């Protein structure tokens, strides 16, 4: 129990959210049972990759057909085993979904230590066509309420250079991939059509799904939360929500030429409000549970519709095909065998 059962400022609130999130993650991971008769190999291809909390791996619309051990890649090992599932009742029985728990099954990876490169490389190696990501965020704007969801279209990078953010960092390899539009607009618009699935536990209230071309997520390093001054600065810079996970995830998806969209789930108002009302434990837990329920509902709806009618951006690659290959300045003949092998892990047909 947390005593007293309320918080008078956002610093206490942040600590409370973090603690309760960890408790939920631990509870979910302890309930995860992997039947022994499910194969640990998979020789097919994956259509949709999902990165998020452990609760998303057990959606009712999915039936696990393989649970791959944490995959070794040239950039390390994935943060969790990879659950491969088919979609129950779908017209396309070969539509497959791969799930990775970003922070590990036991929430053992902090935002700064998540093996982002390994996670995205594994999804690309499995021939994913798009990546759907979920993350809790703090709101920097009054109109984005706790329990609202946001589909950001821009990013402000406030990480500190601690995280490896590119596959092009080898000595003897130079490349610069375009990142002006960090998310897939087509993917965001596709998700936005399902906004009605978001429900509030209070029938007199509602949960919104926010999408416009300028909606911006700030990515901070953490693990500490923002100071009040920082939170106000992020608002002045044009930030709408803030988290610790979108980078380098979005950058790596771009280098993998994968359409990528993060669904941001608002839990609080960060630290910018000078006169914040006390926040109760009941409110915090209610926000977390409501967001989790809505994330499951939204993900299930997206997956089911994709499996019955694959969207055009997944079929065509959303215009990203070739964007990595033609951004590399170094000739293949000048690359080391090790570097070429790494690139082939991602793009076998390029080199």
C-alpha cells in the first residue's frame, strides 16, 4: 500500500505512476504461461510487428503459433522472446503478428538500456511489413487529458546520446537516412478510423484519439521525470506529449524501411501545471487500467481489419523502399565483410 493515498505534486505523482506501472508489468509477466507444445521456431514471414507492454501479447484475436527465444542479431539480443501469432477467424490465415515486449518480460530494461536496434532488426529480419508501437506518455497540453490516446507525427529529441540510434555507425560506413516525417501518415490515418473503440470507465466521460500533422512527442532520456521548468520549456518548443521510448525506435524503423506509428497513451499532465490538484492512487490506477483496456481494444481492431484486408501502405511499403540503400554513400566494395553481413541481415536483397 502507498500511504498517504494521494499526491500533492507531480514529482510524487510520477513516482507513483512508475511504481504502479512496474507492479502491473510484474503481475502480467508472472501470469505469462507459454504452453510447452508451442514451437520455438517459425519458418514463415511476419506481416505486423508490435512493440509494447506485455499485456498486448495475449489479445483475444490472436493465437500463438510460435514463441521464439530472444533473438540474437548483429546488434545484440532482443529484449524479450518473440511471440508469433495468427489472427483468429481472419480471411487470411497466413497473416502473422510478431510481438516484442520493449522493456522485457519482467520490466528489466530501462528506457536507456532497451536493445532498440536488436528489437527492430529482428522484426525486419522476420520480414515485417509495418510496426505498431504503444507507449505511455505525459501530456503537455490541457486538451490532451489522461486516458486520451495520441498519434504523434513529429518528434523532438531530448535524449543524451547514450542510446545507439543507427545501424550505420560502423567504421567505414557512411549513410544519412531522411527523417523529416518520422511516422507513417498513412498508418496513422488507418488507426484513426478506429477511434470509436476507445472507451472511458465513466459512461459520462470519453477518451479521445488525437491526430493532426503537427502533433509532437518529446523524447527525453530519463529515467527521472521532467522538472517543472523543463516541462514548461517542452510546451514552448511545441511538444504535445512526452515519453522516453519513441527514440531511437522510430529512427531504426526508418532505416529498416518499415512504416512505423506509435500510439501514445496519456497517463498524466507531466509537471508543467503550477496548481495541480492532488492525485489519488485510485485515479492513477484507473488511468493505467483504462489505457491498458483501450490499448488492447485498439490493437485487436487494427489487427483484425488488417488480416481481413491488408492496407495499401503495407503492400507498397509506404514509399520507403530503397530509402536506406540510396542514402548510403559508401560503396559496397569499400565495406568490410562484417559490415556487409550486418546490412544483409536487414536488407538481404540489396547487397
